C-alpha cells in the first residue's frame, strides 16, 4: 500500500518551502495538484520534474477515487494546493477522509498555512480560537453564522476573497459590533504584507475607501466573557439604596451590593458617597 503525503507549499514567499517538503515532492510516484500550472512553477524553482494529476474542487468526486486506487495499488502521492497546507479550507479534506476510510496511511508535513501565520501575528488572544474558513454566501446561512459568531468568546479566524471583503467587514461590524477589535492580515509573506489592527468599524470604513487588493485573513477578538462583562453600575447603586432603606449603614450596604453585583467594593462605596 502507498502513502498520501500532505505537502504544504508557500503562501507567497518561495523560501518557505521546507527541505522535507521538497524531498517528498522529489520522492513520490506522482503529485496531485490543484492547478498544475501553479505547481509546475514551484517544481521548476526546486529543479524537479514530476508526474502530476489534477485534484480540485470541480473534479474531486472523480479524481479522489482514482487517486485512492493508485495508493491502494502501492504508489505514493503528494497532495499540494496552490498555496498553504492541503485540506485546510480546500477539497484535500475529502481525499484524506477517503484514505482514512480505506486504511491508506496519511502523512502531513508541517509548513505554511495562512491561518497560523495570521493568528500568530494578530496580537489577539491565541490560547483559544475558532477557525471558520470562509463565511457562507447563502443569505440565511450567513446570517445564522454571524449570529453565532457574535456570541463566540474565542478568537475567530476567517478567510476572505478580496472582492467579498467589503461586504464581509460590513456584515461583521453589524453583527459583532463596530467596536470589536480585528487584525486584518493581508498578503502574508509577500512583498506588500500588512497586518492592520483596529476595530471592525474602522476596518469597514478603511476598505470602503480603499479597494481591497490581495489575499486576506481576518482575526477577530472574541466576545467579552460573560462573567467578565463590566458590572452594571446603575443597578449596583440601586441595590445600595435598597439595602440602605433596610437600615444598613452606607459602607456595609456598598460592601454587600459589591459582592452581589461583581463591582469593586471601594469603587461602589465612592460612587454611592458621591450620590449621597
Ligand atoms: N490551504 C490554504 C492554507 O493553508 O492557508 C488556504 C486555502 S483557501 C482556498 C485560500 C485563502 O487563504 C485565501 O482566500 C485567503 O483568505 C487565505 N490566504 C492564502 N494565502 C494568503 C496570504 N498570503 N495572505 C493572506 N491570506 C492568504
């Protein structure tokens, strides 16, 4: 039985092809490529000439089983896409699933991926994040996904095509709020790489005024954690007044109301003093 190798390719900078990725491309029996014209440029850069088959979104239903047959017959295949890590937001995931179902070993070689490049440089929390790929274009599915994202507390990573960026930033600002921090990561690893940091509202306005060019990843701060939301000062002061009416001294009323509402005791006491 052969093996399927997932071989990541540069997302802009050809220097990012790793020695192991290049060795694998040289060693396999054939390469399954998303677009052979793109891959041939990489092979030329590496001084390689390898047999290739096409595997992309529009032929994967037929090409997948054909590649699987060759793997089952003992050939090794390297799967590559136009850029980045195969199977991340591309039909490579179907071929990996076919191999997994058929017991064909899959080896994934680490390398460039727009998701991790953007997230790591975003300046936003990385400990917990959710990768959403591309937002749905179908209106209803898009609205439902945006509603869910508005509540998402983890950092959100999205891919977007330049011609859809303006609509997406406007929809995100509407659904998640214009104040939500975002890092717009553009043309990563390329000459005009840019990591723009601001709010969703500012990003919407910036790219409304300037035509989006290049490739984009959006990294958006998660919703504030519910248990970390700022306490409602008016409600806390109302509670202090209630407790005072029950006969508690101001200091004790403020201390009790602070515990109940999550406010800082001293802050609430000072606020209440000001209102006395
Ligand atoms: N498998 C790829 C990967 O590992 O990143 C992603 C494939 S997905 C079809 C293509 C999307 O990745 C683009 O629309 C863009 O959102 C993002 N992308 C790819 N290269 C990029 C780059 N150099 N800078 C910013 N985003 C990029």
